[in-house]
């Protein structure tokens, strides 16, 4: 994606964009879970089986008591708390998470 956007930038000089690195953002939260107030970064809040990640979230699934302590809602989706953190990072984050500029810098670019 970064290469594609870089090529578009060569063709359209005025194009401005931000590209979020969700993998690095997620790994940063996993590595620093307590700093982000997450107690559970390897177990899903809703699901079944190992780590609540083998079965989809359904009315008969195991459900955590406090979803704000979890990074993942189910085997694929982040919790609302994690999504909010991602949005703030995309808006004002540093270049290792969003580049070449963050979302807050787009209007002035």
C-alpha cells in the first residue's frame, strides 16, 4: 500500500494521505498492555475455546465481565476501547504508527 501511494504521489503532486500501521500499533499495545490499561491482550472478551478465539461470539459464548480490560472483542475484532485508542493514534500519532503524516496534519499539508 505504501508503494502504491508513493507512486500516486509521483503522478499527483498535490495528493495528501496518511497510512496507519495497525500491526505495529497492535504490537505496541500488546507489549505495553498495562500502560494502556489492558489486562488481557491474548484472550478475546467474547467467544469460545482456547483464548476465547476458536468460536465466534454468539449468545451462548463465554463473555468477559469488563470488556474495557480486553484488547480483542472476539477472535478478529478489537474492543471499543482498543478502537478508540487506534483512532486517537491515527489522529495524533507518531510516524512509526501513521505516516507520512498523521490525520491531524492532513488539513494543513
